[in-house]
C-alpha cells in the first residue's frame, strides 16, 4: 500500500510511539523534531564526531535552557554537508531520544539500520517518515523565517543564498523554545507513563553523561 503524505497530530505521534520499542520510539521522535529525511536519520552513524551532545543557550530570555543538539548529514548534495538541530529538553518528545541514547553501550551504533529497514519498522506502526517531515515543517512555518526554514529543512537555497547564508542551531533555538512553550500552554495529550525510570530521569542520565557545552 502506498502511503500518502499527511500532517500528523501530536496525539497520533504519541499513539505510534506508545506501541513501539525504545529504538523505534526514538526514531519517530527524532524524525519529527528534526524534520529530517529518513536517509539523514540512518546516516547519523559517525563515530568520529558524536552525533548528539548537550548544550546550553546563553540568551537572556532563555538562559539555562538545555538542548540535545543532533548532527546529521544533509542529503542531495554534491559534497558532504552536515546540519545541527537543537531539540529542547522541555519538549516531551526529546525525552524519548535521550532515554534511548542513554541506554546505549559505548561505541554502539545509533540505530544500525538501512534506509529500507527503517522504513519497514516505521510502517508497522503506521508512520510514513516523510509525513513526519511535512508535519514538523508545517508547524515551524509559523515560527521560522523563510531562510531559517530552508536551512532547517536542508533544502537548497537558490543562487548566492546557498553560498552565503550561514545559520547554526543557535539561530533556531529561540523559535523552537517558543513553539514548545506555546504547545505546552495548550496542554496537549502527553505520552503514557510506564513502570521503571521516567523519561525525564533517563534524559537526566544522558545530560549527566554529556557535560553541557555553553555557547
């Protein structure tokens, strides 16, 4: 069956996460939060540069806010290009990523899947990866400038913009925090809690492992 692209609600994302094992939970959360293509997700396997780290932001309005900053390849380029995306720890979905990574043995591959394998496991829980990308970019269009959205998504900018516009994760962080805060104010459906360590506790273990890197 061919999946049509659509926009997922948070409730639908949580429903898919709830019936998934930890690795797939993290894949769904990471695909959504980064707006990444599936090939970019499975490409996060570099052992030379850590694909995930913890950072602070020093802007006065958001001082003390913490992020997981993920490094992933940008596909459809003639040369190797990478982007960094900040995931606010204030967003409940970030905790699934942190909880999964905190439980990985040292030097273990992040997901250890091919593009095809990742598509298969996500299809089993009713998730079309590219629809997650559509969903996230649709949400962020209300908070990002045109240039920010293009760079965040990894789209090619035309002409001189591609060569001279340089945006990093710090440029996205305030808008992502604002989106997270406004969503929290609307009290959306939250993921179910299970026995054992909470997601927040697992995320806290990861933050303890990875010393924050202030800007």
